[in-house]
């Protein structure tokens, strides 16, 4: 079914409890800046465009950045509120022709599709390695898996206590692709400046980039 340019996955648990809390969060306000995430820009700028899956796309800035570079993007999120806003902003800006906005739960999504880039930027899941294993299964031969998240080092500087259970290191998520079918190209803890509340701080991202053998 399509409503406001958002495709809804009936079979994928659109009414899970987390959906309500993400919807409420997005309904309160625009949550993120609208700018492309820095690690996506750093890791994907040199990739040849193809088909991309943006997992937990939120308000859609990364999906639009990819589409502007020629990628055909499936932008997946649990939150219909986020997706409707993303689709509306894209259409108001005359962008997003290459994006399909799709509501679904990555933990239960069933698909035969394969993507040349599967990207998850700051995806929150307590079972993150299981989720990354699913994402890896959707990467086409020769394609790239990019997983970026908040690193546990942020706790040491007084950040992210509320989401401590969803922080991870690149080494932890790399266990999802530790077989012969993959080359891990980047496994890093990368610092960057950020504004959190009223403070200028240094945060740390966990960055995993892996290539599936062709
Ligand atoms: C921290 S936000 C990151 C959003 C965006 N990637 C960004 O960097 O601005 C996490 C996103 O994942 C979505 N999400 C959470 N659980 C999900 C699930 N099980 N399946 C699909 N999306 C999910 C949320 O609705 C939210 O938009």
C-alpha cells in the first residue's frame, strides 16, 4: 500500500512497541540536522553508484545524499512519521526521485532483493550483531556493508548513558562477517567533533566497512 509515497510492509510487524516510541520522538520535533552522516560521506563517496539500502533511514538525509549521487535507494525505517516527513521534504525540495521510502522492521523483513550498498547509520538494537548478520545477507556479490554506530567510548566522556545498551564497537559487529565470503576494509573507532545539547564535544563512532566477494 502506498500513502504519501511511503510503502508499508504489512508482513513485517509495523506495530511493534519500538515503532510507537520512534514515531513519538519524530512527532515531537525534527530530530536530526538533515545533513549527510559524516562516516557515510567518508566511506561511500568513492563507491560506484548502484542499488543502496539505507537501514533506519530516519528523516532521509543519507538516502537523499546517495540518490543525488546516482544511487537507486531503498530507505527503510520502522517509523511512518519519519518516513512521511522524509518523503515530504524530498518532494518539496524536488529531490528523491531515486528513493523508495519503505516502512518495515529490519529484524523481520523478508526480501529476495540484494543491494550493492547496505548502510546502517546509528541504528539502535540490543541484538545488533544479529541485525548486522541480516544486513550482510542482503549485500549483493561485490557489494559493501557499512555499519556505523555510537561507540562505548562515549560513555567515558559522559555521553549516551540513556542508550548504553545499544552502543557497540566495530570489532563486535565485524563478527557478523568473519567468514571467507568477506573482506573487512575498515574496522575503526573514529573520533569527530559534535554538538550535544549546548556543548561542543568529541564523540566516537564505530565504523565497519566490509566487501562481499564477487
Ligand atoms: C538513531 S536513529 C538514526 C536515523 C538516521 N540513520 C540518522 O543517522 O539520522 C535510528 C533509526 O532507526 C529506526 N529503527 C529503529 N528500529 C528499527 C527497526 N527494527 N527496523 C527499522 N528501522 C528501525 C528508527 O525509527 C530511527 O529512525
